């Protein structure tokens, strides 16, 4: 499970930190930084794919098609305005791919963009397992000499009772060291434990999925036999077909859809076309069938999220933007119930952004700790993040006032002005009706 995200001079963030839990909900106004969090996680995911920095930030083509569409804004906008450097860090608890279950890792990468006409370079990179060095370009003890800007050197953990510091490795600076170190380790015949720890990190970062469902894509027939939902949901019918081979999961799907819509769904049918592709039909108790062509956008989006989380090849970490999009406000509780149920099992972690104050009402228990708000202080361009329990007086105020109405009326923004030492704007609107919100 990812446990921590840190940003420094990345996009609109000067310096920010987020502690993560099984279910993470981030709410904020437009342009408050929510999508920049997604960009940061995508950058770290791109590291795991062995791309160069130029490919991670820009685009990656393979055999004539776009394999990776880069980070929004490209080189010009990836660093905070007025800077030419950014760093990202992630903490995670290992799942035990290499027998290291429960180990806590911390990975950091610093990148400089000296000139948007030149390739970006790694200037700092490190990986620690707990307090133990795996590799670091700038360790406190015996830092390696950085010879030239085309390369970055890292110090590895030493081995043996008398060897306190490990060897120095020299990597190309245009690609993350993390994805070069395995080959460098093979060449130098370094200890296998370091290789295992690096592999563990790459696998954890690679397990992140970004679901950006498109109802139009989900309406397309697809070839049966596929077991993992694509990011936009193009193969929805095929993955649903795989899920429905399990009678229990089929019943679960029917139950969720039946609660979401007025439809009395009891079954799914998969009708092939002349090319052998199948399309899902929702079958009601009366026998009426509704195809994916006719299903509402909200129904398809909900079905897509269900399919991603219940599919036979579900990922460990899902990033979902604007999860409430297309879902009726009266049915949002079903969505949150689904996410809480799946994440509470400890096998799936979800990060979602939203504009909907309604979702705040539906966050329960320990998930409050990992809910956060993104915001900007008036007159300051940088975006900031604060977990809901850290919002001054919020936990006291919501005993008397509805949290969704507090957000709608701007109470949180007003509180942030006070918290940041800035003058607060005049508060008007429905929040003033709540004594506790004053």
C-alpha cells in the first residue's frame, strides 16, 4: 500500500505532503491542484515502465501508436512557476513480491529542467528500506562525486561486517536510476538483496492504474477472453463476461446495479456480432434486455468501476478522477459503500478526486484520516493540501453543522485563510446559518 506522497516545486505545489490510507478522497475547487496529484502519481508510475524522463514527461511511441501520453503541460509546466527543478517522493509498504512483506520503503527522485529545448536530467535519487540505504545519490555519509551532468552517481549499501559503505554506480542522468540499477547490478555482480528491493519498488509503482472511463468506449463490443479492464473501459463487455463465469460475482454485480438504478437486473447476457465480438445486455426480471448502447452514462460508469474492482485481474491501486461524474447524488452512497467494502479487505487501494460536497458526508471511520482538501490562499499561486482532520476546528464544527454545506458555502476556504495567516474574505451564504460554522 502506498502510504505517503511528497511534492516539491511540482506543478502548482511548492511543498506538500499527503499521508495515504486504503481509501483516499480529495475534494477541492477547480484549479486547486487535484489533477496535479494525479500527474505526480502518473510520473512515478512512468518511472516503473523504464521510460526516459523525456518519455515520461512527454510522449512514448511504440510501433506507430501512442503508448504513453505524458504529463499535462509537458516540460514547460511540470516545474512550479519560476523554478527549473522538482522532486517527488513516495512511501509504501511492500506486499511481499520478494519475501519482504511489511517492509516500508521510501523512494525519491529529483529532476531538473535547465532548458525546455534540452532533455530533463535526474539530479537526485534515493531508495531506502526503513532506515536502511538501498541506494542514494546524496547520502549523508560518503556521498559519491557527481562527475558530469550527463551522469548521476549513487552509493549502494555496503556488505559484510567491515564494509560500511557500498560501491559507487554511475548511471545515465536522462533516465531514472531505479530502472537502470538492475542491469548495473548484474554487470557488477552486486548482492541479490539490493536487486530484490529495487524489483519490489518497481512492481509496487507499476501496480497503479488510472481509470478514466468513457461511456462511448464502454459501448463498443469487444473480443471475449479479456480479464483486465482498459483505462477507458473499451473492453467492458469482455471483462464482465469473465466475471460472470463465477455465479457469486455475477450475483454481486446484479445486486449493485439493481440498487443503483430502477432496473430489476437479475442477469447479464452477452450477444455476439458477426465478427465474434460480444456486447453486454442487462437482463431484468421481466425479461426485458437493455444493451450497453442504451444504458445511461452513469450506469456504465458505475458498472465500469465495479468491473475494475471485481475483475479477475484487478490492480492493487486505482486512481479515479471525479468519481461522482454521472452518478445521481441520491446514489453516491452506493459508490462509497462499494469503495469502502473493497478497500477494507486490504487487497485494493483507491485514490479519488471529486467536486461533490455530498461525498464528504459519506466518508466514515478511519477513511477520514486519508480524506483531504486542496486549496489556494488568496494572493498566493501555489496549491496546498491539508487532511480533513487537520483543518482547524473542523471536527468540532461538524458536530453542529453539515459538512457538505460548510464546503459549499466556503467555510473551509475561510478557515484556511485564518490558518495561513492571511485575511479572511467576507463569508456569505448558507454556512452562516450554522452557529458552529462561525
